C-alpha cells in the first residue's frame, strides 16, 4: 500500500516548524527519521494532510554534557547514540539499550525524539528514560516546558505532547558514584520488538541498593516503573526479599495480550528478568562511573 496524498514542508528552523504546526494543527505530523511514521502512513494508519520535515534542523542534533546532565537533541539518531563517547561514559544503560533497537538501517535514520514521541510501549528508549529519571524538553507556541519521563508517556502511542509542540531534547542525569545498570530484553530474534524487557538503574553502596529504578517495557500500555522495587532499597537483599518483591511486582503488572505473548507468559518472564536483574546488579564488579 502507499500513503494517501499529503503536502510537505521542510522546516528551516525550530520557530518555522512551530509556525507550520500552529497553522495546520492536528492535520500536520512531524517527520523526523520516518522509521515509524512512513510505515504507518503506507498502511494508512495515519493520513496527515501535511508533513513538517524537521530533519534539516542541526540545532536539534547532538549530545552535550551540561553540568550534571547529558543533553541529547531530539534529532540525534540511534546510530549516533551508539557512537557517542559521552553516552557510553555517562548513560551506559542508554548506550547498551540502543543496540537492541531494530536493525542498523533503521538505527541510521531513526531518532531518539521520534522514538520517544512514538511512545510504543515495546520500545527500549522510553523505558530507559523512565529508569534513568530523564526529563523531556518540549517547545511549543507558549515557549519551553520540561516534563519528567514518567509523566510524559500516557498510553499506547500517547504522550503529553500537544499537536502544535515539538520534542526538542532529552536531559539525562549523569551517572553518580555507585551507579550501575541492567538491560535485558527477550525477543524472538535480535532486532525484533521485545516480548518483554527490563531497563534498570541502580546506585549500589556496600552491597545494598541506595536507589533502584526498574522499568519494564512491552509489559503494559507504557513503560512500567516498578513501585515495589523500593522493598529492596536500604536493606540486605535476601532471597526472601526478592521473592516478596516479585510477588508485589506480579500484583502491579497488567500486561497486554498480543500476537507475541499472553499476559501469563509476560508475568512469568517479568519474574525471570527481575531475579536476573537483582542478582546481576549486586554482583556486578564494574560500576558505570568507573
Ligand atoms: P518518525 O517515524 O519520523 O516519527 C515517529 C512519530 O513521532 C511520528 O508521529 C512523528 O510525528 C513524531 N515525532 C518525531 N519526532 C518528533 C519530535 N521531535 N517532536 C514531536 N513529534 C515527533 N523501535 C524500537 O524502539 N525498537 C525496535 O526494536 C524497533 N524495531 C523496528 C523494526 C522495524 C522493521 C521498523 C520499521 C521500525 C522499528 N522500530 C523499533 C521503530 C523505530 O526504530 C522508531 O520508532 C523510530 O526510530 C522513531 O524515530 P523516527 O525518527 O524514525 O520517527
């Protein structure tokens, strides 16, 4: 199938992109890498009247360290994240996770902003942003606003973005002393969307968790930050404590049914991933800050 007819405008600046979005409202769609939008248009799942192409906006591309934050422009491609020394040094979880996003051809075009704005609950990067406590930076007609990643994802393909707004950057806290991470996804083949996955950020002190943020993906209608993880913080982690946390996790999770797996299978795999994660984090010799 081919997309329905649409108009096309290549934005010359962020201000110009915002003007175009304001002029066309819900009938416009932002085009970044096109790796999700173009297939959806070809399948006629979406049929915008006009595409606002932001690909040429260099101001939205690149990774920079600013104080305690790693600031990543929305148009930074997945492949650029993989190649970035700053991402490898300061946000190891993200660096490891991005290798699991699709295939090289898609990573060469797809952008972090596109992935977050798309808000596919099976995507790796939204879960990493929630686990890392990142902030999403949005620009719209009223100026700039910042929103915590946990508040940004609202449901399947739904976010806090308004039609006339652009996601311009994401701010990721730089790993502090004692930081470590875990990332694992269970997929039928490397590059496929996960059946379920877990992105975790922890701060370990004296073999205890001073902080633990576990975020599952493909486990609900959005990234699922595990509330019961706090049962493992500031205490000696015994196998009884892990079993108690798994029981609480299974109460919390409400996995979806789809062609890949039943809710029961996803619950079982979540249990497996949580146990692996805790064991790995507490035994890991190397920490993210070196
Ligand atoms: P686009 O396709 O250009 O846009 C996606 C959506 O976000 C559109 O609605 C667009 O309007 C909006 N948007 C984009 N940028 C902005 C912005 N700055 N501000 C506001 N709105 C914006 N993804 C995964 O996470 N994991 C996978 O394993 C995976 N496998 C894939 C396999 C295949 C075969 C394909 C085709 C895709 C796969 N994807 C996967 C999807 C893809 O990697 C990402 O969704 C994609 O990279 C999104 O980025 P993009 O720049 O291409 O966004």
